[in-house]
């Protein structure tokens, strides 16, 4: 007899899909219901994901067989520590963004409210699907669902966003094709699509050229999806011109889920033993290190806040991939294995989510895109700007924020791997972060508009509460989560991941 | 074994500014209530810090560990004599600067006063946190809080000049902070801990000599707040800040946190013996001597009073580094007591500079002819501070320089003694002209009424006493009198506030019995 929680993985996906259809139909009748249905669904999904995480931590992985078919033939949904954790992160940010979107979408896309929420829910379906599935072809299908719905969302503002969306579509499809090719190659030598099954069938074939080629295809395909430098070119436009909650999702979750897919492929389909045969993780670390530096430098050159944040995401993908690259050589608790990488997935979601939502707030209030136009916002929108400052100093890596913890963990991991260059890169990157974030903070608070006395009273002009609460929640979590990481309370979850993948570690 | 007592006193001491800053923000619209909270928080903090002194003097330690961050690194506080010395300095001066700020900020009708008091409290939180931290990581957290919270204070005026100063300030100090983080991570990977232990944690670890040297350089760059040359120029630039901030930067929190860090590194991370083995002491001493003398020469050339004081600070801070680098008990002793003594003397000087600005609107020394007669008490206090800086008895500076001199002799390097005396002599060179101008030159007859004077409506043509013209000025004058008096008393009774005793305990920890 399955316990109720063991049905949750599939429910999370199916309910989300049904909700998309419901929104479409109900929205036809009454536009206003669309948002509420979406919020309710996501809330339900989020709570379900918490139950899943608890179940995984207390009892063990969940295996759910769709239609009762036995795994190698049927599709299996598997929840282990890694994807249960990613699912929680993903649904949390999804929920926060959807609450934020209510007023913003009414303002920005008044004609497209229903279609927005329908597609948004499809996006969530795709993301949940990628996360929960234990079947690699199924994963591909969900990647396509995510990609297509993200394309539609990016393009939803029309005009230049159409071009941004199109670029994303083309590059995203290329990435997905590579991924599919990888799957095809693996299928041709093993005849299986189930991740667990593959991991059992592959070891004798590790020397096989087809398998090696498949691995390369996976890497390239997913690198495009996660915008790893130098395959990041689609990202800045897409993130800059999408509606802000979508930018937050793109930056905070969508590229992170691609990272998750990479980790899954590298450690579950292939295994640590395979990775140690090749210098591939070393190469990834170096590429990621370059991504960190280049992404940060490009961010400095931007004058548009959202583009700047987009380039900062390129740099942060570098952080995550660097941590992934170091995962096989770092073995000491608590920064062993994948802990820093999975930690930064959550941390980046919080920080970048908050920053993009704040950027959206500026656009909502005054159609302000350019950093130089932010003068005096510190007084006009005190709470929003305070949230921005917290998230920004977190990006810079000030203690005790989440950014600081990530940075410290990755530094300790690279020290253990004796890679001093990476330490230098990480430290340099926090200085570069300082340069581009401080420019914004200075403009918001310190620059005085010409012709005005700084004593003159500026009327307060805050965003509506339903937008402000998500922003403040994320920003306060940037600090609270940082302290929580330092106390190491959530580390056991991540350590379970390391044990799962056979990366040495444990208190 | 050292007697260790668990206590929440360190936590309480930090809670005062933390709560204080929150309350300041809440009562931002009501100036009187807001400033009352500042004063209350500062007084409570001082009392709490003071209450820790007897336990420490008994040779015990107070610890308060909250949670483990990494194996071997706890987030928590570990109060020893040296840390307490710094905490005592910071918290006692916060009270005086708070009183002074009320007068200064109100008299000049500054904008954004809530932000000012809020950030001020946060900066003190950072400084006292640095003082009481039990290991490098905890210290780093507070060190960075201190850096960031001081930025709005430096850029307070929001003019392009102030913005530039703020940017420069951050660029220097956060770069330093980054190096520090690297150094801390490296230390942890070598030693497996970052606790401060008398005698050091690096001794006996498997690291090469060159690694130790690189690490030490990283540490020194990391503590860029100590404003040694050639990384000093953020400090004079930051002088555009309001005077209470300059006082905070120079006497209490920021620069002392840097010096404090260097002393911690030398004494408690490397340990005296390892420093000697590596020959780092001589290197650091020479490096510090360069700044001691160089900064004094720069100071001579400054006409802006606050800038001259800034260079004087740069020079004096290196006295502290110098003292520690001598690696002799007396040298370290001198360095340790220099921290509170210099704090009180330098704050006197800065408060006087601020008082002159408020009462007469003058910033440059060349304009200050005859100011001694218009503001006798202020200038008298200034003279006391200046004499102290030069090391003339009976002002506190004499005691600390005396110890430094003995330390130099103890270390067996007579050259260092000579350097010390030359640097002290140079102090006279740049302080004497100020006093001469203030007291012995005549005030020009027809002074142009400048903007600032019009603002405070207190211009007097005749050398008339202006420093008590307005009730608010008492808020400025009283702290000046107190700090000047204490500067003198420190020389006569060095054990006031148990400073001498604490330093002795710290030396006993570092060197064993002597």
C-alpha cells in the first residue's frame, strides 16, 4: 500500500497540467479567476513538495510507476534528496512570482491575462516534470514543454521581445536537439531510457565512443539551456525583455533546473566512476571560472538594469557549474561534493528572484529601465529599494547573506581541491559584483537629482502590497537563509545527495 | 589551563546597538526620542562591556558560542583582555560621540539624520563585534558589517565629492575584505581552525615558509582599514563626511578595527614565535616605520584641518603596527594601550575640528588665525590632544610612546628606536603650526561672512568667545572637555577603566610570565 505522499510526485505534474487547462476555460468565462486558480495550484504544489521532501528525508526515495508499468518499460517518477530539494525551491519561487504577477500582469499585459497564466502554469508543469521524472526521454519532453512555454512568455510583451523570444526558441531548440541526440546514442547502445536502468547498463560501455559522444551531446545541449558561457548569448535579451516575474523565473529557476538536469545526467545516468575517467569536470570548472569573470565584466558594461541582472545570471551559472566541477574533488564535510552547487541553486533563486522582481517594480511604477533614471528612488520606494540593497549585498557576498555562504563554501571546496586560481576568481568576482551593484545603489540613494534640494520632501510611492510582500519575503530570506546555512541546519538534505551519488561525505 | 566561563554578556553587548538601531529607525520621525535611544543604547553597551572587565582581569575568559559553522569554526564570541580593550574603547567613545553628534548635526541642520544615527549604531555593532569575536570568520562577518554600514556615513553629504569619497572608501575596503576572506579560507585550510589563541594556530602546521609569507601578505592587505601606506588614500578622502563620522572612522571604529585585526593576526594567528622564525617582525616594523614617517610628511602639507588630522591618524596607526611588529612584550604592550589612548586623543582633535566648523565655519588651518581666543576651551582641548600625539607628558600619548620606546630597545634594534623618535618629532612639526596659528596670530579685521556662518548666525567680528553662544554648543563642548580630561588622566592613572590591567593580562597571555 502506497502512502499518500508517494502519489505526490505525479500529482504535482498532473494537477499543474490540469490547472493550465482549467485556467484557460475558467478564464474564458471570467478573466479574474485565472490568477487565483494559478496561485491556489502553486500553493498546493508547494505544500505537496514539502511533504515529498519530508518523506524523502525521513523514509527514503519515492518510486512511482506511471500506469503500473515496471520501470525499464514504463515511465517511472523518482524522488530522491536532490530533486525533492530542487522541487521545493522551484515551486517556492514559482509561487512567489505568481503572487507578484497579479497586479503587474494586469498592468503590463491587460489583454493577455488568461493566456499568461495558462502558459505560466504550463511552464511550471514542464519544470516540475523535468525535476520529478526518472526517465530520460520523459525529461526531454518536459524540457521542450518548458522551452516552448518560456518562449511564449518571453515574447508576450511583443515588439523587441519577439526577437528575444525567437532567439531563445532557436537556441533552446538546438540545445534540446543535442540533448535528444544524446538520448538516442545511449538508447542505441543500451536499449533503455530509464535513468536507473541506464546507470546499471552503462558501466561496461564506459570506453565506448558512442557513450562518450552521448555525454558530450548532453553537456553541450544542457550548457545552452543553462546559458553557460560561451553559449549564453540568448540569455540577456530574453531576460531583459520578458515580463519581470518571468525574468525572475528564467533566471532563478529555469536555468537552474537545466543545471539540475545536468547533475542528474552526469551523476545518475553516468556515475562518479565515469566522470573520474575523463577530465571533463576539470574543463567545466575552468569554463565556469571564465563565465564568472566574463559575465561580471559584461554586467558592468550594461546600462539597463534587467540586462545587467541577466549578465549577472551568466556569472552565477558559472558559480554553480564551478561548484559542480569541484564536486568530485571536494570531500570534506560540510562543503563536500555537490553541497555548494545545490546550495547556490537555492541562493541564486532567492537573490536573483528578488532583484528581478524589484526591477519589475521600477518598471511598474515609472517605466524605469535604465539605471541612470533611478535617482531618488530610495526615498520614493523605500521598502522596494531596501529589498534591492539586501539582495545586492547578498550578491556581492556580504556576510551573513546567502551569497556569502555560497562564496565561502565554493572557496573552501576549491582550496581543498588545491585550485587557488578559482579562489582568486571567486574573490575577484565579488569585487566585480560590487562594481555593478553599487552603481545602482548609489544612484538610488545617494545621487541627488539636479535642481532639487535633498531636504525637500519626496512623496512616497510604493508598489501595491501584493507585489511588495513577495519582494520583501525574498529579500529577508536572503539574510535568514544565509544564517540558516551557517547554522548548517539544512545541510543534511544536501549531504544526502552526496551519499546518493557516491560522492564521499558525511559528518 | 585558562579558565573559561560561559556568559551571554558579549551577546548582550552587541544586542544594544542592534536594538538601538532598530529603535532609531522606528522613531525616525521624532528626533528627541531617536537620539534618546542612541544615548541609552550606548550607555547600556558601555556598562555591559565594563561588567566583563573583572572576570577578564582574574585571568578568565568569557565565551558565548551560538552554533557551529564549519568543523572547527563556531559562530560565537570569545572575550579576552585584548578584545575587551578595544570593545571598551569603542563603546565608551560611542557615548561621547553620540552626545556630540546631537549638537553637531542639529546645529548644522544636516539632512537624513535618522540614516546617520542608524548607520552609526550599526557601525558600532560591527566594531564591538570585531572586538569580541572568537575566531576569524566571526570577525570577518562583523568586519564587513562595519565596512558597509559606514558607507552611507561617508557619502552623507551626497555631493559629487562625497559620492566619490564613498566609492573610494568602498573600493579600498571591500577589496581589502576580499583579500581577508581569501586569507581566512587559506588559514582554515592550513590549520583547520581560525580561533584566536595566544601563541598562534599556525605553529606546527604543514605549510611551507613561502605559504606563510604569502598568507601574511594577504592578511595585511586584508586589514586595509589600518590605512598603512601605500593604501591609505581612502582615509583623507573620506574626510568629507560629517565630523562625528570622521571621529568614528579615525578614533573608534574603522581604522582601529584594521589595526586590531593586524594585532590579532600577529599575536593570535601566527604567534610571536612563528613571527620571529619567519623574520616577519622586522619586515612589518620597517613597513610600519615607512608609514609613520611618510604620513607625517604628508600631514605637514595639508591645509585642511581634518585632512591633516587624517594623515596624523595614518601615521599614528602605524605606531601601533610598529609596536606589535617589534614582537617584544613592551612593544606589544605599547601597541595595545595605544589603541584606547590614541582613540581618546584623536577623538578630541576631531571633535575640536568639528566644533570650529560649527561655530565659525572654518575648515582650513590658514583661516584659523586667532581662533584660540574665540574658542578658548576648544583650542585648549585641541592643544592637549596635540601634545598627546607628540608624546609630551602629562598626556596619555606619552605612556604609550614610552612603552614603544622600551619595546624597541627590548627588541635589540636601536634603529627602530631612532625611527620612533624621528616619527614623534615629526608629529610636533605638523601640530605646532596649528597651535601657533590659533593662539599667537591675530584674527584679520574684516572677515568675509561666508555661507556657513550665515547659516548658523553666529559670526562675531571681534575675537569674542563663540563656542558657548548657543545652547546646542554645550552638546559639542562637553564631550570635548571630557575626552581631553580623560586623555590627561590616562597619563596620570593609566589603569583608569582597567586599561593597563587588561593590557597586562593580554601580554601575559601572549608572552607567558615576564
